[in-house]
C-alpha cells in the first residue's frame, strides 16, 4: 500500500509538490495553508517520489512495498560535461574478457544505481537475471549454436543466415562469437504482458552499459543471443526467468582483456532543425 504523509508542522504551503505531481494527487485548498493528499486519487500514485524529493521543507514522506533505500550522494559527484562526454564517447563494445568474474557486490552496486533509470509510468518493471555459472553459460551458448544450425539448414532467407555459419564453425573450434566468453551474462526481463516492458529494459540496459566502465568493466549487447531467445520459446524458457517473464535483451559483462586507446569515427549527428 502507498502511504504519502505530509507533516503539517513542516509544510510552508508553497505548493511546489501540487504542481509537480503528474497525477494531481496533492492539493492546497482555500481553507488550508498546508498541502494535503486527495485520498481518492492515491491509487494513481506511480511512486515517482517527486513530491517528496522536491519539497524544500522535507515535509513529505512516501512509502510503498518494495521501495529500496535512497542513495546518499553529494551534488559534487555530478560529472562535468567533459567527464560525461568522455565516458559516453569512449564506451566500447568489449569482445575479449578476462576470465575472472565480476564480484557480485560490484554488480549489486551497479544495479543499485540503474534502478533509477526512467521507466514508463514509473512502473520499475525490469527484473534482472545474472547468469555466472561457466557451465550454464557454455550450455546456453551450445543451445544457441543448435538454433543457429537449424536456421542455416531450414531458413536460408533469415537475415542472420549469412553470418551464422562462421559462428558455428568457430564454436566447433573452441571459440565463442556469440558471447565472447564473457564471464557473466545479464538479462533484462519483464512480464510478457507489460506493454512498455521492452522500452524500460532497453533504457535500463543502456544505463548499465554506461555505468559499467566507471567500475572498470566492459559490456557488449548480446544481439545474436537475444534474437535466438526471441525466436525460440524453448530457448527463452531454458534461461529460467520467473513465470511469464521474457528477456528483452541480454548483455555480456566482465573485465575487459583489451583496451581502446583511440576513439572510432562515427557519422555526424543527423538532425532536422525547425
Ligand atoms: C542492439 C544491439 C545488439 C548488438 N549485438 C551484438 C552482438 O551480438 N555481438 C557483438 O559482438 N556486438 C553486438 N553489438 C555491438 C555493436 O556491434 C556495437 O555497438 C557497434 O559496432 C558500435 O561499437 P561500440 O559499441 O564499441 O561503439 C550490439 C549492439 C546493439 C546496440
Ligand atoms: S512542497 Fe513541501 S512545503 Fe511546499 S506545499 Fe508541498 S509539502 Fe508543503
Ligand atoms: S509520488 Fe509522484 S505520483 Fe505519487 S503523489 Fe508524489 S508526485 Fe504524485
């Protein structure tokens, strides 16, 4: 249950929270000089927490089941434009990883940051699955290779058909071009009926992708793996998500075995200005 509490001894009646709430759940009535909750609208609260975060007098407390701790960060921690540009431009897809797995507490720190990624109607719909057992990863890639063999055999018009034979051959020779021997694979999932779950997952993975280098980690979007999962219900089932959840995308993660001293060229931004 959602509880929004406004402490009338702290509230100055400035009205910022009333204007901020996207669902008009708060009010300042003519006969009161402090804000209050409109009880019949509380069910629309999306737990965005903006009212509480914006209140200059710290008068609003919001609590709901499942809410995690609020990070304690100083304003000085916000990167400069230069530091952020460097991070975003120098992020690379990593295709060679050290063998050592990323400690679980480092991944937990990252999940704790990226739970603040935006989600449709603040639905916070993303469920993460981290597969880190080497045997389980090997078996999963083996099943993806079986799927690839089937595509090459039965679906010559499949868009991936031209590149899959190389991946099959390399796997047979002991190399992994599907997940590049990453020590961990992360799946961003949500309930299959959530209409915005895919977008939530992609945004959250993008935040993960950007946060990883700050922790000395490298990532790579696992496109072939995800295409295989999305086209084979048996494969999707085999990764063991909660019932009726689907993986929207998978990402490799690990300590990079290589580094990029340079920055590759990219197209100029394509923008229409009106
Ligand atoms: C949706 C998506 C799927 C991708 N799938 C793969 C993949 O299966 N294997 C791979 O090695 N790289 C994959 N990549 C990485 C892209 O090839 C890479 O982002 C692109 O070449 C640009 O390089 P950069 O990320 O280092 O800037 C994928 C990237 C995206 C965004
Ligand atoms: S923002 Fe805070 S101080 Fe201002 S009206 Fe809302 S609860 Fe009261
Ligand atoms: S948490 Fe968000 S939706 Fe809920 S009352 Fe506050 S501002 Fe409105």
